[in-house]
């Protein structure tokens, strides 16, 4: 299977290379067709790579690694994918993909579960922002990269703050752990995190441009961000039930509800961006606020008729039980409809994330070593934050917060634009993002599996003790039986 | 509902206008977010417009008209949507949408049904290409637009040949008629049509550039096109069952099969484009060749367990019946998975098609009148072709072939690029495309509904005569009963 997929892939590339070279002018009005080819290739590569699932790894890891390979084929002289990296349409589809992913995760998350973990999530977010920022800006930054503009350290520290929750969420999702308290804490903390990141970015930019920043400005930025977050939660609480009622009245079919739901998600992503937050935060919030209960679709009236006629002659109690068992499945939930869209777009995001990794930056030993040091800070800061996770597994929460992504890169890019961040610091931040992204999935998978094993052992202790057919047990049983038989014999 | 959707829409536009104006530089790194907003708006508008379904019209008509309105708001001074019209990402999503639509329609179509209508489809395609071409180039063109370069008439005639099957297919789909012989003939003829269109474009371009074309060149182009078509059908016949077998062995979940299927569709779209055919032709062919039987997914093993426990104690025959009724929908078909992707992308295509209509070209009376004449030719040519539809409804096939779209516009664009097609002729072609696009859905809906009524009347004639409780019948029955009673009395 892997071989055949790779073969097909190889044929694709061979064909595509030739055709692209010869057919470029022919296809002048049809550049869309080339993008179709790229999407097909990215999807096939992602799916071939997701076979790492067979080895117990989450498929997101496979997609990331496949992306790293594709993105660095240029080292071997294969330049086909260089165009893909900068193609605006593919980049857009990737961004739409991660928005859809977070919307989907928001829908699957429960606002009540989130509220229950509110306090630990807030603590995890606060510590996870303060510790890496202080370490990066004031201690490890000046230590590893001496003699820089102090503002460069500020940007380095800031780039270490915000968790990019997409990767962690995918790992939790791949392993069926999205509803666990750990996942809920990480998701909640990542949203709060992003708001802190926004404030820090505004403050740091102000310092870098004007040399200083007034407490009033900091206050204003902070107030604006929290107002938005609080506002969207309150508005969501007010409007979501009404929208839900409206949706439950819509009978014009599955398409209408799907379009409304996805439009709300996209609008929230846009609104978040406009206020300066990451679009994924808006999409996640929208998913969280929308109540999936109102997005059940009665799938096919035919099935009801079929089953009604099948159960004729069965007694009413059994019939009721059959109806109950079937009814649940005669609905399609909004998640079922978002899923195929996610199948199409989400792998593009992760493969493209992998492709943006430039292995050649790692070939510079001094950058690599410095980046390793900064990565240790990135890990430590969030692992310390994990200690605030209350009764949840602290290690899982800590590692779940580690991935840095687009927010860190945005900080680096803005800093470079302001002339504060040098190419060297920029590369260090990029390598830190790469390490934090690539190392998290396998570590998290390991921890989640270990937790599962521990759980199942614990439950076997709490429930009925399992019957181990050890030789010792057999001896005990036979001895007891002998005793019992002897007693009976004596009685008789 | 309509009002509230429009209200939400209005709020969107108001908000968006302000935010876009003020937040443009803020959102410099996040232009994707603005595209999210546009997608949300297009989807909401499309869905609000699809409420024309309540009045018995196909939703595609609503989407087209909504698009025409949005696209011409500039006349009223609202320029918000002008950006959307030329946004490369939205245009790409629209093109991806129509590719997905034709792939979906290919999957739903049956290759055996298509082969059964092979001869009528070929005839319909031939006549539908020859008649409008001859009429446009040699008769009506020179009559309505005198004193032009003869090559201009060639391009005008060529632009009248190829049917754009997307709209017709949507109407058939909206009304649940995709499996009818009429739909199959139109789909088949449109594919062949496109191949003829390709040949004509090559020939006409050669004539326009070099003044003449050798029969050898025409032969070569023709051979190449038919070879591609025949090749893909033969390859499909050979590989589709093998692929099917491979797919049926894949157990790594729904995502894998979905990705493989959609990748094949996209690759076929790319290949068609490379050979010079429209991408939608490739996508349709891929859908046709893939056997949906191999794309059944066992949905959830839980359902089987639940139902097994519910039917305990029921006798085995009834149990079997219940299992049969349930089994059918415990599977999800590939169509179910493509559908949500289509929900997201297809409305974008139709709204954008509507938006590309420029109402102001219609304000020029001389262009409008000429265009009306050419539109009559466009209609007549395909209605004559419909006469070859054999035993199928000739009017439905004829009107189904009428929509002209991207292929006609490509001809016009290439002709204009060669300096052969004047702005006047270009506008005439554009208006003809508009009329053929906008008039087809209501006419086709009317014809399909009339056919349905006729069918239901006919079946009541063929089957058992219905019992009309007319007074006359009552009198007859009572008379006969009286006779019968009297006879019995006499016998006794």
C-alpha cells in the first residue's frame, strides 16, 4: 500500500514536472488546474504519511515529517515543491484548514467542561506566558546571544509566549482524548495565552518603535483584548441558544445548517483577526458557543419507514428498544459534515507547516546550538506552567502547551520588519518553533498512552480483581477445594 | 427567516465596510481573514437565495440571481463586492467548486446508464456543435453584425458550440433527476461537446493566426483529443476495478478513501486541462469511472452492537429483516463525504458566475438586440440537437444543452487576444452566455415538472384504474349489487 502510493506519487511528480514545463503557456488561463494537482499530491502524501498510525503515532506527526521532506527536496535538486511553498492559494487553503480544525474542535468541546477547568487554565496560561518571557528576555537570551539590542531580547521573549494549539489539539483528537480534562485545560489556556500574546506584541512593538510605552497604553490594549473576549463569551451565551432555536426550526435540509454553522465560524475567525487575535481563536470560540444539539439532521426519512415495516409483529417493548438504538444513528451531526471539509483542508495545513521547516538553517552549528538552548527555555516555561494544572496530569498539560507556531513567527517577522530582530535571532526563533512543533506529538502520544495504561491498571484495582491464572492461584484453589471436600466427607 | 438572514447580512456588510477600511493595514499579515469573511458572506447569500426552493425553483437559480445582484451593486454605489469579483482565491474556490460538483455528479452517474445513451448523446453533441456553428458563422453572424473580419464570425460561431454542463447538472440534481435518461444524454453529450469545442478552438485559432489551416493539422488535433478521451475510458475500465479492490481493503478509516477519491478527481481535472479540455470534464470522467460500491464505509461498529442487544428475543426472521433495514444506512458512501465539501464550494461557483454578469453591458440597446439574436441562435442550435435524443424527452435534452459558460468565454477571450474579436462581439458573446445561463434553470424546471405530472398520469392509466368515487360509479355499483341480489333471490 505504502509502496503503491509512493509509486503513484512518483508518477505524479514525473508527469507533473514534464507537463508543467511544457504546458505552462497552454495552461495560462487554467493555473487553477496546477493547484488541483498540488492539492491532490499534498493529500496523497499526507495520507501515505498518516500510515504512521499503524505504529501508534498520531497521523499529524506523519503529515509534519512528510512536509519537512517535501519542503527540503530542493537540497537533493528537486525543485518542484518550491513553487508550492509560496503559492498564495495553497497557503490560504492551509490557513482555512487550521481554522476549520479549531472550529471542529470547538464544536466537539463542551463549554461546561471548559468552564470547569477555567481556574487551572487561567493559571497555566499566566505562568506559561510569564516564565518563558522572563527567561527568554532577561536570562537565557542575553546569555546565549550576548551584545544585542535590548529590544531584540524583548522580541525573543515575546516569541516564546504563545502556544499554537493546532498541533496539540490534533494529537488529542487523533488519540480520542479531546474530552479529557488535560485537553480542555490546554485548549482554554491556549486561548487565554493568545490574548496575552496579543497584549505583549502590542507593548513590545510600542517599546521598540518609541523607546518606551506608557502604562495607560498597556492598560488600553489589555482592556480592549479582554473586552473582546468577554464580549464574545457573553454575546455567545445570549445568542447561541436563540440561534440554536432558529436552527432547529430550519427544515430546508442539511445544507442550510451546515452553511450557517461554517459561516459563523469563518466570521468569528475574521472578527478575531480584526481585533488582532489569531483567526483560529475566533473559530474555536465560535465552535465552543454553537450548541451541536441544534445541528442534528434527520438523515433520511426512508430509514424510518424501512425499520417501521421491519419491526411489524415485534412486541412493543422490544420495538421501543430497537427504535432507540436506531434513532441515534438516523441523525447526522454537524461534526459529521465538518469532518469531510477537514479531511480535505487540515492535512494541507500540517504538510505546509512541515514544508516551511528549512533544514538548512539547522546546518549552521552556532544557530543550532543557540536555538537548542532557547528551545529548552520554551519547553521549561510551559512545563512549569503545567504544574498549575490542578488535578489533571501535569506533564500532559505542560507538554501540550509546548508547540509554538504562527504567533511566534509573527512576532519574529514583525520584529525583523522593525529592524530589531536580526537574521540570526530570526533563525533561532524559527528553529525553536520547528523543535517545539516536531517534538511535541511523539512525547504527548507517549504520555497519553502511559496514562491510559495507568488508568486501566487503576480501574482493575478498583473494580473486581482480575482472576490471574497463576500457578500460585491454581495451587491455592486446589488446596481449598481439597479442604472443602475433606470437610464434607467428615460431615457425612 | 429570510428577513433575519438579510439583517445578519446587512450587519455583515456594514461592519465589514468599516472594518475593511480601518483595519486594512492592521490585517496586513492576515488577508486570509478577509477572505474568510467573503466566503461567509457568499455562503449566507447563497443559502438565503436558495430559499427560492420554497417556490419550486432550483436553488441554483437563486444563487445565480443573488450573484447578479451582488455583482452589480456598484451601480448603486456599493463597491464592496468589486474586490471579491477579482480575488484570485475566491475565483479559485469557485473553480474548485465546479470541479467538485462535476466529480460528485460523475460519482452519482452510472457508466452503464451512460453507455446505454451513447448513440443519442453522440448525435446530440454533433448536431449541437454543427448547427450553432454554421448558423453563427455563416448566416446570423454576418446578418446581425455586418462588415466584420470573417475570422470574427468564426470565433462567434465557435463560442456558440460548447455546452457548459454545470448549471444543467445542478438543476437535474436539485430536482432529483440525475438518473433520468435525459440527464444522462445531456451529461454525455456535454463531454463529447467539449472535445469538439477543443478541436474547433484549435482550428479556428490556427486559421485566425496563419490565415489557413491544413487538413493534416485538423486531423492531428482531432486524433489527439479522441485518443485522450478513449484512453481515459479504457484506462478507467482497466484500473477502476483494481483501484476498487485496493480501496475495499483499506481499513484505515474514512479519511483515507475520501482523500484517494478526491485526489483522483483533482488529478483528472488537472490532466484534462493539460490536454486542453475543461477541468470539469476530467473530474466528471473520474467520478464516472470510480465505482462508488468500493467507497462504502462501515460507519460505526457501535451501531451493530447496540442493535444486536436491542433485538434479543426477537425471532430470527424478523431479526434478519431489521438487520437488513439498518445495514444499508450503517454505511456512509463517498457521496455523503463529498457532499459537505460541495456545500462549501459549489455555491461560491454559482454566486460568482452570477457576479460576473455585467448588467451595464445590457444597457447598450444595439449590443442587447444583437445579443438577443445570437441567443436565439444559441437556443435553436441546441433545441435542434435535442431532436436526436431518441426516446428521451427531446425538449428537456435540448434545453439542457443550452447553457454556455466558461468555454464560450474562453473562445471570446482568446479571439480578443488575437485581435479578431472586437469589444462589441465580445460583449455580444458575454450577454449570450448570461441569457443562456439564466434562462435555462426556470425553463428546465418547468419542463421537468410537467414531465413528472405527465408521468404520474400515464402510470395511473397503465396500472390499475383508480377507483373514482364519482356519483356515476356509485350508481353503477348499486345497480349491479341490486341485480346480483335479485339473481340470488331468484335462485333460492
